[in-house]
């Protein structure tokens, strides 16, 4: 038996592996986006609550 007999029987396996990789990539992308958003929120909060900053820096944009 050669490779060509095995190829179709494993199509479902390959499709599931491809879908798993796609989901992992999307999850990583979402986690990165969430981390960036949290970082921006913390920086904004720090900027607004910093007592040593000038009043111009504490104005909301």
C-alpha cells in the first residue's frame, strides 16, 4: 500500500488539526489584544492619578 491509499482516510484528521491550529492562533491573538488594552488602561489610570504631574497632563483627551 502506498501513500495514496492513506491520504483520504486521514482527511478528517488533517482538517481537525488545521482547525485546532486556527483556534490556537485566534486565542493567542485575542490574549495579546486584551493584554495591550489592559496595559493602555493602566497607563491612562496612572497618568490621571499621578499627583506629581502637571494639570495639563491630567486633562482627559
